[in-house]
């Protein structure tokens, strides 16, 4: 989808559809006031008759009686202007994109609906994100799927010369999110670890990111007992994908991104019920988010070196699968008693975190669909956030808040660490007691970062949406891509 900014008057712009914002109480926003009085009265009467109130996300197609150069008009509610923020603008743009699926070209005055205090460049980025993500459809397996025809969005505003780079930025970010959504939505039968690696390499081609792929032999040499142990029950062998982005003249500070890549999680021998497996193709959402973010860094001009670590496995039950009670040795020499083979994500992340810590990075953030307990605590839309350094956790939270991906800080209580003590090994992979599973999972991961500033984002809830809402489409959401891009863009080394 292409974006351009223009100062053409709304009634004169040539487009298939003109989208106009409407504030609460059915008051036409920017663009509406410049229309001729007769059309303005007609639109107001039409809104009153239809019961259109201008609440956020509400849309209404209206007749224009040939008074506009645009082929048709669409009103979109944005609520009270004082309450309209960047995420509200994303949602409004997505609402237009959904209704405009048959219109190749849309012109809109939505950007100028923001309060005067809002930064217009940030608004333009959010607007572009909303249009691209709202128009997203996963149609690979649909024989009669109809992709959106929306191809070009003209943003009508008085500040167009300063906004084109921001519109391009939003389009690039949303494209990375859409790629991650595609990966998460792809069935596990077409998404073995080897296939994930090939798709990632294809996505990264020409983007100044180097890829190193470890096969089983290389992982044995590296001592990655967690990845190898989880992957040994599947006929699809595991892989470990390491990506490096090193911009010319990089600023001080190296950021590490770690993404959980379980391409399908049956639970292993601690097998899930059938209903629990239905959506388990999403268990590689963390890896998809990390690769998606890495693919946008060069285009967006990120100035810091960023290294990504994505362990990729399929967790299956078989005669070769790890058994409850088996002991695995993680890359840093820590031994782990596996009491539940369905707590596998932390085992593969342990190897990845250990490698990142040894690579002399300055900070680590991992993204993982790690625990159902986090969904119980925070619901399906909010990710859990924890870490070993308050200033680093706050930096991650600030990035998430900026882009509108909700996270909530959770503690890492030191007195709960004893719940991970094993009778036969250094650790066990689940805590006792049956409660606080998200916290003990975080405490487990902390054992492998060797004191490096680290944050953990549990996206078990928001990685998948059960319905369309705003710019989120049912299925894989690509949650985390925008946060990681923002984090890499504004990254600064945590204080030592």
C-alpha cells in the first residue's frame, strides 16, 4: 500500500473514496467544514437519520449526489477530539480500511482530527499502520478469498512536506507486522523449523541483516541441550537462527532480541488435550516478531547493532521424545530436570539467553508465548513484563506504551526461586505449588542471562486474537514487532 500527503481540498480530491472523521455528537471533523453548506446539511441529516453518533470505530457510507470529485464518502467516528490519541487514530484508519476494501484509492482528513498538541509526524506513522493492518487478510488457503483492493491512501493535510517520511515509516513497520502475522497464521504442517528459516532468509534478503543457521550437529557442538532435548521427539529437526544487524557507524550499545520458536506445541509426552492444541501453531509468535522486527531495521535507519536469537523446534510425542524426569544440560552448564514436557519454551530460551549473554551484548529482551498463567492473570490483550533491572524493564515498557502494545509489569520474587529446586539437578522446569506459573517461568529464565540487563515479555495472551478489533485481525496479531522496532530505535545502554 502506498501513501502520499496532499493539500488538495477534500471536495476536489480525486479518489474512489473520501473518508471524513466525525467527532462525538455527530460533529463533522476536518474536511467536513470545507464542504459546501448544502452537502454539509445533507450529511448531517443523513447521520441523524442513521443514528450515527461518531463513537470510535463507527462508520457510515453516505450519498454525495455528485458534489465531490471522490466517487463516494465514508464517515468514521473518532469520539471526542480531546480523547483522540495515536492508537485511536490507528483504529479509525483500520475501520476505514475494512470498509474500503473495494476502493483502490482512499483520501482522508483523519490526520487533522488529532488534537493540536499531538505530534503530526507520529500521527502520520500511526495512520499508515492502521490502514495497512486494518486491510490485512490471510488468504493463502482460501480458494475464494478476496484480498483488499486498497492500494493508495492520500492523506489530506496542511503539513504534507514534513509527513511523507513518517507515512513511509508507518507503512514499513506495518509490513513487518503483516509478515509476522502471515508466519503465525501458517499451519504447522507448512512451518517446520527448516521452512521457518527459509522464509526468514527470504524476508531478510537485501535488508543488511546477516543470518547464521545452526543445525543439529552445530547445536551439539554449542552444547544446546535445551533446544536439542525439546526437538528430539519430532521428525522435523530443530534449527537455531541467529541474525545480526550492524549499521555503518553504529552507536554504542548492542541490543539482543530473543524469540521463542516452537513451530507446533503438542505438549510432548505431557500431551495437551485436543482443544489445547488447536491454536498451537502460534507458539512461534515470539520468533516471528523478532524476525519481523529485524527485517525493518535497515529501512527505518536504526543506528544500533541488534542481534537476534531464535531457537526453532517442534514439540512432539514419540519414542524419541524427552520424558518427564529426564535431565537436560543447558548451554551454560546448568542441568534441568524436565518434570513437564509442556513447559518446553523456557528450555529452548535458556540456550538462546545463554548465547546472547556470552556475546557481550548490553541488554536482552525475549518475547515468548510462555505461560497460560499469564493469560489467566492479564487476559488476552495484555502481555506480562518482567526483568532483572528496573531501568531496562522501564525502557521496554516505554517502547510498548509508545506504539500501543499493552504490557504490564510483574514481579520476580526472590523467595519463589526455591520452588525451582530439583532433587536430582540444578533446576526443574516447573515450580511447585500450582500458582504463580508466570513468575516461576521468569525466575527460571533469569538463571541464564548471567547478570546482563534482561527483560521478558510473555505474549501468550495477545499473540492471537479471537475476533477482529481495531487494527487487530482475528488470528495471529504480530504483537511485539512494533515494540521491538521502537525499542531498537530509541535504545540506550542501561546504566551499569
